[in-house]
């Protein structure tokens, strides 16, 4: 199937070709026609499967017919759980509409930075991408009104319904018009999502892209036995000896991440930490540098890494094991996305052996572990 069969106009198809989108992914094949038809949609698809374009493309297409723009009444609202995802989603809308007759104005609003520039940028916004807390700040200050929203998208809806967001979500949903198109995307179909399906969606088109074993098969998994005192030098050895040019390293704490980065930079490897103790503008700048290749190694915690979405990330390294097998799958799933091959490397200390065995059992895969005692780490 090609994008030309999905009901998109020639100008948008030309943009898709220019962006090197060769063919639609399964979630796009089903979601784009349904959203174009004005249907409510529930999409269950893992992160990295093309879901952002699956709702961005039809919304852009529909807004090509709009002749008027409201001052403070955005017609489309996309709710996301993290600041980084808000920025990335807004960039997708801007990028895909860049050469169209009617360019879409997408604005991202999120906490952690001054609200004033975001307020000034809201005029004539077509698509507002927001985290719940900052959105409510803007609504309560009368800077923004939600009673003319025509399309509501909940991206990563499973995360939007946890205890951290539930009260804010209730307040936002109460502000929205009853008659609207609602689109939910989630990585999992849990009881909260089923509740949303029953209470927010009207006769929805349900799309469930089941993960197959091929999803893990696109990731080459390797592990190395290494003592605690040799772990840092061995990480630097791996990066240099394997000539890894772009890698996301997972650490268990902010302090560990900062220590890893200090040692990497001292040894001539461009690296930066990525965690919640940093200012938001700093995090945005670091992420852009990492994506552009100016930073070779990004060291992040699990929580901070939720906002990192890089389609062709070649390598991830587990410097420390996560607490749960589910988190391990989520980590390694940052590579090998959308059919591309990826590599996941795990450093295993003697204390980690039992836990790593449990992870492998839950994953249903054995990962070969290479001994490293004979590797000469002098100079690393």
C-alpha cells in the first residue's frame, strides 16, 4: 500500500515524498483514512511505530480547507505527557506542512520554562500541543479557550491517565465541547484506556497493531560480564573500539549519569547528561545536539528518556539494569524502530546475574554474555 491510496492530497503527497516516507506503516494505513473521515479512533501501537504522522497527516490535510484562524481558540489539541514529546510533535506538524498552500501553525506549551513567550506565540494556532499542567495555567489565566476544539488527540494516553495527571485531565476534559473528534493513541490497552474508550469515544475505529517477535528481532542484543570497578573504563572501551557514534546510555540515577558524563568527556568522548535536575531549555538544547550528532553519547535516566524519540537511533547501552523486565524492553526498544536494525548492549556485574536472568526469562530470549576479564582497559 502507498500513501496515495489513503486519501491525502497531491501537495501533501509531494511533501511526504520529499521527506522520504516510502510507504505507510500499519498504524498509518488504518488511522489516516479513519481520521480523514472524521471518525473517533483508538490506536494501540508501540512507541516508534509511526503513530505521530498517523494523526498529524490527516489533521494537516483537513486544515488545508480552513479559511479562518481564531485568536485564542485552537481547533486541534494534542495532549502529551512530557515536555520533550510536546516539542517533537509540534515539530512534526510544522515540518510536514512546510511546503503546503496552507501551512499549519503548531505551538508547543509545557512547564519548566517561562510562560510569557508561550502566551505570545498562541495567536492563530491551528494545533496546540500541550502538557496538562501548562495547558491549565493558560486556560485559568484566560489566555486560551478550549470550547472550540474540534479535534482532541491524546498521545501516549496510557501515561496521561496515571495518578500524576488524572486530576488535571478531568479539569481539561470538562472544558472541551462534547461534539468533537477524539483520537487516542496508547502503547498498551489497559483498563484505564478501556475506560477512556467507553467514556470519551463515539463508535470509534479501533486499531491494534500487535507486537510480533520481529519487533525484538530487529534488535541485536549483547551483554558483557564486567566487575563494578571496571564498568566505567569498559564503557569507554566499547564506545571507542566499536566506533559508536551515537548512543543512548541508561543510568539509574542523576548522580551516576553525571559521573559517567564527566569521565567520558575527560577521555575525549563528547557526552552529556539528560535528567530532571536540568533546566528545560538546557534539556532541549542537549537533545537537539544529540540528534544532530554534535553530542556522541547521551546518558539518561528512565524517566527523562521517555521524551526521547529518535527513529534511527543505532545503539543503546544499559550501564545499569532497570528494576523491571518491562523497563528493559522499553529501554532497548529505543533502537530498532520502524523496521530499522538496532543494537542493545548490557553491562552485567556479578551482582546483576540473577536479575538479568529474570529479565531474559520474562523477555523469552537468551542473551549471550561475553566475559571481559582479559580485555586490557589500560588508558580507558
